[in-house]
């Protein structure tokens, strides 16, 4: 599995197809996060942006291999493991991006409530932001896994719309985690979304397991689709 992870990571980095989602995320942070803004509000924006970016990265990693190379990889390591490795690489890449973003945002933001009257401890806020970011990465992984091969091969499927729906729909772990940060900012209360993290982890595991299980059956269809 280590070799598969290294292989898919090398493909991702060499292709530079990670640049558009990362640049989009940085642009979103530049628009939504202002230095000196309330820390919990800023961390909520930082976490929310990771969901569509992660879903995009998952689609990139799942489709970046040319069909011939995919067949060789599947024959050598198994289609299930190869597909799972591609999903893991995307999730880890997004998690590293989110961790760096949370750390920077926590440092440049004002450790106070939305009205700047209640002090908010910076480290607990950063921890809550990290958990919310993890929730969004996990749910983004699930969305990406369900919206690309081997489940879906059509290019017209709107990944962005699906990711947005997963972020705003009632009962979504990502919505609860982000809302907890924004709501806590009004009173200066830090809430750790542990239940949301568990739900997102279970959802991501189920989606990745389903996609990986179907990879041997439908992996030959389609090709190295564009991101």
C-alpha cells in the first residue's frame, strides 16, 4: 500500500492538476478571511472551503491514471487497493492543506468573539477549527468518491453542486461543524464537533469502501478524465 500511495502522490504532484483546486481555495481564503477578524468565524470559512476542494482532488486522483497504466496497476496490486490508494492520497493532500490553512488563519485572526467583546482562547479555537476541517475533508472525500469512477463516468455531473449540497443540507456533519464555529463566535464559546467527526469518518469509510469494491467491476470503463 505504501508503494501505491507514493505512486499516486507522484502522479498528482507531477501532473500539477492539484494547482487549480489549491489556487481556488487560496482565493476563497483571501476573500473570506481578513486579518484581525474573529477567529471562529474565520476558521469556519476555512473549514467550509475544504469540502469542495477535497472532492475535486479526489476526482483528480481517481481519474489521473491513463487506462493502460490503470490496468497494469490493477493487475499488479489489485484494483480495489489501487483505487483506495488514490482516494487516500487526495484526502491526505487536502488534510495537509487544511492543517496549514487553519494554523495560519488562527494566527492572523483576532482571538475574540464576533463582537470583539469576549476573549476566545487561540489554541482551543485552532483545535476546533482543525476538527471542523477534518470533518469537511472526510465528507469531501465521500462526495468525491461517489461522484467519479467507478460509480460515475459522466463528465457532466456537477461535483461543485453536490459538494455545496453536502455542505448546506440539513443533517450534514460538515454543516453542523461549520455552524458550531460560527455560532460559537457570537458568544465566544469553543465547541469541538466530535460527533460530526465520527459521522463524517463513517460516511467517508462507507463511500471509499463502496467505490473501491466496484473498481474491479467498472474500472475499465472511461479513461483519464479531466478534473
